[in-house]
C-alpha cells in the first residue's frame, strides 16, 4: 500500500485539475508556476503514473488522473469537514453532555440551567438522567455522566464541586396546624411532632444531612412514618399524620393541601452542588458549568 501523499501536493493537484491551467492554478495557490510544476511532478513520481497530459497549448487529465481527482476531492472534502467539526467540538459548539440530577434540582436549578445552556449552545446534545445523589457519585467516578446536580457538600479529590443553592429548611404541616399560629418555628418545635421523612433507600443522602444538622443542635429525628416518593410524603402530611422538613426552593411545588413555615436557625439548610471530574476538560462541559455558575433569568 502506497503512503498517502502530502496534503499540499493533493491540494495542488486538485487546483490544477479544476483549472486545467498551471498559470491560473498557481495564481489561486499564490505559488510560483515552476514551484507548482515541481509539486505535480513529485506527486506523479510518488504515485508512479502521470496525472496530466501536457502540450504547449493545453493541459488535460489522464484517465488515471480523472479517477484520482474524483477520489482526492472526496478525501479533501471529508478532511475539511472533519477539521471544522473538530474545531466546533474544541470550542464547545457541538458534542454531548450527560447530566445527572436529583429530585431537589429537578424543579428549578437543573431546568433553568438547561434552558440557558440550550439557548447559548443549541448544537450540544444534552442527556438528562434522574439519579439519587449516591448513584450520581458512582456515575461520575465511572465516567457515566459528565456533571451532576446532587445534595452536598461533596469532598472528593478527583472532583470539582460548585455550590448552586443553600436553601433554608421549612417545616411542612397540614393545614391549620398549631405550628402555623406561632410567631416563629424553632428547631426544638420539630422534636415535639410526629415526623414523616423519606425512607433511607430513596432519601438516604438528605436524611443523613438532616440528621447531622439537627443532631448538632441536640435534636434526634425519629420518623413516625417513612415514604419513598414526594407525592406519598406530602399526602401523608396533608392527611394530618405528621409534619416533614423540606428545602425552601421546593415549597412552591408542594400543592395547596399543606402549609410551610421557615425553621429559624442559620445552620439548618439544604445544599445543592454541581459536581464534575477534575480530568473532564471538554469545552462543552466547561461551558455548561459556567452557565450554571452564572445564574440568572433563563
């Protein structure tokens, strides 16, 4: 198999084949005519057959030259397209980003970031995957997703972490609950009520953060009931079976059958972070992170 000739020789050949004139081809290539002739001669020597029939009056392609021209034109066109496509990838204008998100990011943070990003980079394909926080950590480590919206904080030497939201916690109660009549709700008030929390299988990370924060205040969270979904959780609260604790940013999505009040304490909050691998330097991913960092109207 012959080695592929230099690209400069191929482009010179294509230009001469299109012009069928060494003078006009040399002008297009900004070359001296003798230099162009040497290029064609070198190419013919490498191939082992003539590409042009030359006379004092005209230049014509040989049958082999005609076939070679058709093939080389396709090769150069494909090469040019590949260069342009790679340039778009390098600039972050095309490609794919796999985005993981958990329930607390599903209603606002993730959709708003995606809306802004799609507006700025319409050529990027986004794959959105609902995953619990712990599963996202595993998926990022295994390169199964590029970025993840998860419950933080998250400290891992292989990953970057960007805090997107620090939501105060609210107590969610049935309508006309006694806590609604208090001037404020304090952390200790939670300990005196039957508590309904998400179960550990589906809500493990959030439960861990809640128990840690309340535990630092000397308050033990012992649920009277557990549920696996938000709908079940809020349904149990609305039925008067107890209260629950939710991040502020989600209060507006709980419906009209429950009420919410802030729990007054500076150390009680839910943190949402964006996480990605330090080794992931794809421009499209970095653009997504920058879009999430600079939050604003979609």
